[in-house]
C-alpha cells in the first residue's frame, strides 16, 4: 500500500496492471521470542494437564496443538501458513494423528473453491475491470461526497462474490481510487485536512467491506471454514442459501451505514463534482472495454449464475463450477499459469485452511467439541432459545476485540457456540447463519480485527479514538439490522 508521504502512481490507465502497488510492511522484530513462547507454553500446559471425562487422550493432545496453533496465528511468531504447517507437523510427529489424517484437510473441496476465487480476484485486478467498475459508479453517482461513499461501497458489493480476500478488494481496487479522489480534493492525512473528505471515505469504505464480507460465502477467505464447521453438525450451507439469506439485511446495512457515518462523521466537503470528471477522465484513459475484460466479466457472470442456480442443475458442486471458471480464464489467456503461481494469498490460504479444517474435524470426532459445548451449555441453561441465542451471539460477536484474525476467531469459537445454541432450541439453520454473518460483521470494531483494518487505519486519515467509537456504533447498527430486518426476511424464508 502506498503511504501518504511517498507519492507513487496508483493508477496506470494505459496498462492492464494492478491498480495498486503494495509495499510490504515489516513486522517489528522486538520480543519475537515472546511470540514463540506464548503459544508453546499454552499448548504444553494443555498437553500435560489431565484429559477430562469424555475426551480421549489423543483428543486432548489435539486440543493442545490446536489451541497452540490458534494462539500462534494471533501472536504471529511466523506467518499464518508457517504456523499452520507447524501444527500439521506436530499432529503427525507426536502420533496424535496419522500422517494421512494430518494431511486430510487438503482434500476438502471448499478449500479449493476459495483458491479458485482468489484467482478470479487476480483477474479483476489484472484486466483493470475492477477499477473500471469503480469509475463507472463514481461517474454516475459521485457528485456528492455521500454519493462517493455509496459508489465505493457499490464497487465492493459487485466484486465481493468473486474476491474472497477483502484485503484484495480494498487494497487492489477501492483504496487506490479513494486515495486519488481524496488527494484531488486536497484531503491529506498529515496536514490537518483529513476530515475534508478522506477520513469519511476511508471509514465508509472499510465498513462497506465488512458488510459485503458477510453477504456471500466467497466474499471472505474464512467463510468456507464456517461452511465446513456447520457441515460437521449436519447443516448444509450452499453458496445460494448463504447469499439468499444475506442479501436483504446486507443491502439494508449498505444503505444505512454510509448515511449514518455521513451524519455522525461528516466530511467538510459535501459537493464533489470534480470526482465525476476525474472518473470520466480515467474511463477515457482506459479506453474501450478490452477482450480480456469481456472474458473476465463473462466468466464471472457464468460462475455466479451456476452458483445461484446450482439446485436446479443437479446440485452442481460450487467448487467444480469455480475450477471450470478458472480453467476458462487460463485457456482464454486472461490469466497465465505464472499468475496462478504468483497468487501467494491463495496458496497461503490453502495451507492454513487445510490445517484448521483438519484439526476442527478431528476435535469433533475425538470428543473435544461435544465436551466443550456441554460445559458452555450450563451458561444458558433454563433460558428460552431466543434469549439464549442472543446471549451467545453477542458474546461471540464482541469477543472479536480479543482477536486479530477472523479465521482464528471462527476456528476457536464457531462450532461450540453453534452446538450450544442448537441445544438450547434455536432453529439449526437460523443459528448457523446468524453466527456465520457475525463472523464477518464483528470485524467492524477495531483497527486490527481483519486484513483491511490495519491497511485503512494506517493511511492516517482516522484517529484511533474515532475508529473504535465509530466501529462500535456501526457494530450496533449492523446487529439491529441483521437481527430485525434479517430476522423478518429469514422468517419469510422459513429458517425459523
């Protein structure tokens, strides 16, 4: 991500290059030993404590490795994929699981769905189609700063079904456009002009990314982990069922949140007619829609249609559809094999996702998840299902203050909270989906809870106090919208 201090070209109209040039940010090396020590110490403490009744010794050992892996993902002594590989190796070398079982997560089809979707994201950025969509929205609705906010949110919405990395959506498409417009209006983070326009656009775009991440199974990298964990309880979440349940509350949130932010955190500049000219100039620089863009758009529509209408096509597997779409992009030359090899985020996701899916599955088989859920059930015993689920949902939601990773949060808490909620009488699909949506929406609160958060926050436009207070406000708005509007919609759908 380009920093405000260093001016770099963030849009290249004559080339089909990515719209943003990322500058890797080095993590501080201080106290690296402590980052290693904490997950090791916690893992060993569990390993050498006695297994409770109902949990096999190997199940307890796996819990120690799993918790150590989750804590390692949070403390980050190594990149997430490296931590996950270490967890897989420990499962095998300690004899907790066989090598075949330790590697079984790589055979999960949902993982390959998300890998393929990452490749679609690269296609949107490489062809310039993502930026073109953003400029089209701005040209149509960008005369006012609120319209700009809605335009950037609409861009995120259109791209979200095929871009599972919300960081890629934000950093590869939305942020470069946002930053260019803010600078054009003289709004910079370091000279007292942040509130002119940039601060509103940054906070609005971040919250839009959080909402769209909840709306589609393929809009956030960890969503398929939710699908897997729900599937372990016999609940089948398909791409279509997730999108159908999320579309109404999601659209209402996307309509309300920018307006609320505009009222409580208003930009000083209200009229932005130059933004329209800016977008039209960029579209002129892009020229006519290129063959690669048409192909990318066609494949995207085809895959989206097959995901939506899968039940009418013999329940066509979503991963099969995604792989077919990727194959078409490769055959057509929109993507090259070199592009596939260089999509590091996809292969990193493959590693950590496989590790967590494998461990979560065997924690259930070895009795750990049922045992933990039984312990939790005492906390909501005697409550009616609505109250019990509300308590569980709010605890699950605001526990994200303790997490710097949506993946770690889901892996640690989703399955137990789902099991306890169902045991309390909550309709199973209602419980599975509300917790699924919360698994993205809870990241609205802090500047570290999901990938786009530190990226947007580090731009310097929004102070930490404003970030947290506005994040808390938006979290309440989203909870109300998704439970009230969503609840009525889910009643129509027969989910409760």
